[in-house]
């Protein structure tokens, strides 16, 4: 049985430092834990969550009732709710992470140096990770699973509206960890909705190695501004598809359609279409027709509007906007150089695509576009940890000092 | 001829934002520059520094005179001085960096995914780097060379005592860049000693991708506390040599002596010796004798002092101290576990060494010691960018989110 010591939540800095201290100790045990033990813990957590399902639903009901009383909108309430099928999905997620290969301890680049010394690199855990997220209880389990598999201790701070659900999940997670013989403090959920807890999490340099904010732009900007610990963040995905003057037209149309319309609300959806002037007359009309047919609104430059009457006016603001909606901006550019300049000016460094059959154009695009993912003749929707073979992901970092995809 | 626009230094924030803006533009050109062009620039800078040697000496004389007037101590004045041989060394450094391989554009892990998409990783520049350092003019050239080779624009802010030397060097660097057809603003030296310039450099998130402080602990701590941009820092090197109960004694003594006495003032020198209890009686007396003979002061725990009378008393503070001097702390430990615990408690995450013939002990040490370099049967002095085959280095990062060695 887990020994539960009721934390003193009146002194938030002391409480948070206590979590930090415990996480640091747990992180040392986790770093040394072998794959089998970590997987046993993941499976045990899956089991304890299933066993605690009715308690979990009860706790979630409390959050939902409070949320309704508080007047949360339908979208927020939807994300807050834990239905049986969502709990099943969380459990499935744990099993999937257990099936991923263990990144810890992998050694690469082992080679003898002229001095006779043998040198290589070993992948190691980060240590203690703080995750700050909105009121989505499923993130609690997803994040805990990824941190555990990668040998990191984690302190989780979800949105205040989900606190009962998160604490109920924490109880199951803790029980699972103990069943597998790992420290219960490997995964800790902050038990207070006090905002001071976030301020502490962002500044405890002694205990926290990195903070990952997961949520909307305003959350991420707040975290970045206040953090005194390193932050790995996933910001905008203002992704571009550039159709080069030497593009294969069929590929161009298929890639643009897939990138824009496969899913609208995701960070790797295309938000802006750049088309080389010399081919615009040929490519844009059929492409615009296909997009309009799918219900996508087009907002373009003057040249594009001369080619397709249905294209609305794009303002300066449109070029920098991540719509996350069935809207796309369209600009006719002189060619490769102007496309690269446009992406440097308005892009967000997430994913940018060139469609071309010209080797040198492709090479220049790959070298000169400074984004997390730069693609040739592929849909931006491929920018994804699973698709890249990197395992599960929390988000795609657009920082310069980073892991491009924070994988299993 | 370079066009020199006299900067307006009265409005420091505007001046720094101007440097940032220019650096960002230059960084895009540098990222696309090929190896030959970058090397031409490095060689041209070497040439312009040689040609400007007398002006450079004149500027340095001004700094030296001001420094003497200000009452700088001998060590600071020594680091400030640019002798002819030091200028030669800077020029040599440029040629060496030109000879290093170009890290930019290197592609690894290229593989086809089940979807049919081919995915790999490309090394790219960081963008704009800010470097803050003490009054050592040679760092101006070393840092500029490494940033240039790695395709990054750089803003250099040296100590105020070296401002004339740094500006003279900047003039030569700029001339060399222009000769090679690269933007003069690829390397910019902050032309004011106003401290507000540092505050700006540390907070201009729009223009600066990463700041690297290079200098003593107080500089690095100040930078870390104030920075709102990512920092790659090189902090303490409190390096340990653990002599395991299954160590080869000859190796143990040779490694300990080399690690401690090869050079005292460097970050990868050993500062603490841990010895397994069961072999202490055999290893410590001859090792202590050898260290004492070299003039090294030993400060130890009670057990060590019972074995060697000349060992002084180590206080709690000694275990956490990076002496950078002919002093070493000595602790007799029960065995591997206590050694690992001690390193976790007192170490600085730089370089730690186990001397052992036991495979499992070596593996556990490699896995459980969380330092930038973890070594088996090698001197800590091997922790070095050149020795690792990573090229020239600015420093060894002990951060968790990092490049272990910031190489060419």
C-alpha cells in the first residue's frame, strides 16, 4: 500500500521544492532502471487505471460539474471529459509506449581516437521534467508514460479545472509505479491550483532540468517569458507549400490538397501556398478549384486573384497566420529565392515543403529554409514523431537548441 | 573598402537591436555559404590581422595603460595583453579552424520509412549567437572563427577593459569577411562598455538564438540568472577519479597523477579522489606519495588520514570545490554505490572517471553517473573537443539540454 502523506499546500514554495527534491531522487533511480522494469511499470499503471476507472469517472464528474458551473465553453468541457472510451485510449497509449524501444543507454559514434582512447555518445535521460498543460486529463497519462519510458522523473501541472481528474490519475500512476518497484515520486501531480505553483516550477533551477509547456500559444508565451529553467516548446505551425517552376503538377496538387485538407486543426497542416509565377497560370486554377470544393477559403495576393476569381484578399496579417481552419493564404512568387525569403519572413520554423523535380532547387530549399522539418515532394502532414520513426511525441519543437521531436 | 557608419551609442537598446537585426540577416547568408567561401574568409581574416598587427598592438597598449591605471591585478593584465606571439597564435587558430571539416549540411540517419517517405537529419547552424566573455582579446578571434565556420552570425561582448583591442580586431575581421564576399555584419563586436548592452543581449529573443558566456563562475551565474534567451554554459569542473576495488593499481596511479597534475588550472583536471575501502591501504600510500612529490596538497576524510599522515582534514566544503590548483580531496568509500552517490551529491556533471577491471562495475558507472563525460580507465584530461574528434571548442557544456562539446 502506498503511504500517503497529506502535503502542506499552504506554503507553496516549500511544497514545490519538496516535489522537486523527491523528483530528483526518483530521477536517479529511473535513469538506472532497465527497460523491463520501466515496461512493467507502464503495464501496471494501465492496470491500476482500469481498476480505478469508476473512481476516476467520479473525480472527473466533479471537475465537469465545477466546469459547467464556472461556465466553461463546450470545447473546453469536451477536452476535460473522461469518457470510458477515452480512458481506454489512455490505457492503449500506455501499452503502446511500453512497446516502443528504450532510448536510454543507446551508444553511437563509438570510435578509436588517434590517442588510443575509444570515444562514443550515450543517450541519457534529461533528469527531471516539468510539464505544464491545459485542462486535458489524458495529457497526464501520456506525458507520464513518455517521461517514464525515457527514464525521466516528471512533475505535472495540469489546468486547474482538471485537478480532481489529475489527482485521481496520479493515484493510479503511483500505485502502478510501486507495483513495479519504482519510486512513487517518479510521477508527481501538483496538488494545488494555486498559480504560485507554476511560478515555482518555472524557476526551481536546482530541481527542474527542463519545462515543457503543452497547450495554446498564450500558455507557451507565458511560460517562455517567466521561465528561468530551459524550456522545450512547441509554438506555431505556419507551414508553407512552395510549388516550384519545375514542379510536377500532379504531385503539386496532391501534396497541397493533402497538406491542407487532411486535418485542419493540427500544427503540421499547410497554412500558406507559394506558387512560382511561371507556372501559376497552369497550377493555381485546378488547385484552387479542388480546395474550394473541399470547402477551403482562399485568401491571396493580387496576382493569384487575377487567376482565380474566388480567391479573397490576403492582408499582411494573413501571411503570418496559423489558421488551424479551412483557410489558406496564396501568394504568387517570382521563384525559389522569393519563396525562401517569404518563408524566412513569415514562417514559424515548423514544416515547409518544396514541390520540384529540379535537384538543385531542392538542395537549396533544404539548405536555406531553417525549419524543424524541410521537405521535398511530400505532404507537411508527415511531420510527426511516429512517421519519422522516433516513437511517441509530446510536440514538435521549433526552438534552435532542441530535440526536433521529443520522442519516446 | 568597408563603409563604416558611426553607431549611435547613446541609445543602447536601439543600438543592440540594430546589431541583432544585422546579425539575423547575415546569419541567413552564412547558413547558405559553402565551405570554400567560409574558409576563404577565415584565411582573409588571418591575413588582415597580420597586416593590422601594429594598429592592434597600439589599441592593446591603450587597454593595457587604462588597465594599469585602473589597478587591474597582474593575472588580469596578463590575459589582456596581446603580444606578437599571441597574435601569431590567433592567426594559427584561424588557419586551424579553416582546416576543420564543415559541420553544416551533414546528413545522418537517412532511411526509408514504412510510408515510403525518406527521412534524415541535417546539421544546421544555430542562427545568431551572442558571446559574453571577460577581457581576453584572443577570445574575440577564436569565437568569431568557430561561429563563422559553423555558419552562425555572432555578436561579441568582451570585458570592458579590452574594448580597444576588440574593436581593432573587429576591424580586421570585418575587412577579411568583405574580402571573401561575406556580410561584414557576420561578426559584430559591441562597441560600448555600457552594461545595458549585456542586458539587451540577454533578452533580445527576436534576434539572439543562444548566448554563450565564457569566463569565471560569477560571470556565468550572472548571465544565467538574467538571460531570457537560451544559454549554453560551461560551469564547474569538479572532476572525480574513483579507484574501484577491482582497479589495476598501476593504471589507477597513472590516471590519478595525470588527471591531477598534468595541468592545474583547467576544467578537466581531477579535483577529488574516491578510493574503495578494500584497496585503499594498498593504493593510497604510493599514490599520495607521488602526489605530494609533485607538490599537491591532499585533504581527506578520517580513513584516508589514518593511512597517510600527510593528508590534511577535508571539510564538507572541500567535496564541492573545484580547486583549479595543486590541491585534491580524498575520500575512502565503501565501494561503487557510495562513489556514485558521492559524485551525484558533490559532482558538477563535467567529467568523472572509474578505474576498474570489472566489466559490470564499469557499465554501472557509465550508466549511473550523469556527467557530460564519463570515463573508464582514462585520464579526465581527455575530456576535450579535439581529443574527442569534435574539432575546436569554446567550452564543455554541463547543461542537460545541450551539445556536450560545442564543436567547430
